[in-house]
C-alpha cells in the first residue's frame, strides 16, 4: 500500500492508477473512497456518472500542486497543461488535510 505525504506527514492511504484502464475507470462505480487515488499521466478529469463529488489536485512532475478544486458530480475539468498527474479524494478531504496550491506532495511505498 502506498501513502500520500506532505512534508513527511501522512495525509492518506493512496491507490495508484498507472494503466490506461485504471486511469479511465478512476473512481467510477464506487460509493466513496478511503484515502486518495493518484492518476499518473493525467491532465483533466470528469465526474460524469460518479456517485459523489470529489476534490481534485493537479500536480506537476515533481508532485507540486498546481491547481486544487472540488468537482461536483457530472462535470468535466479543462486540461491543466503542466499537470503530469491528478490526486482525487472525496470532497472535503483537501480541507481536512489543509491541502493547497504549492504544496509539495510525496508518494511513499510505491
């Protein structure tokens, strides 16, 4: 199991979607998510057909948060061209974690 960290502090357990199929499915079909999901090589996401709103953090290649937002159900984001990955979690998670633009995230246990 992997972990999402900021400055050595564990924010959440982390699933990693590296395959095209895993990225395409994302959080679709789930009732919720414990922790977070990292989708590598992703620049935009959607919540069409999802059962719950999500927090989305677009990260650059060094896992620095470029943009963070809460995405309601049945919405699509514009691509964030500098993004190299996206972290998704249930809406409200980023506020609880204090996650903000400019934060340096880390993945441990990959």
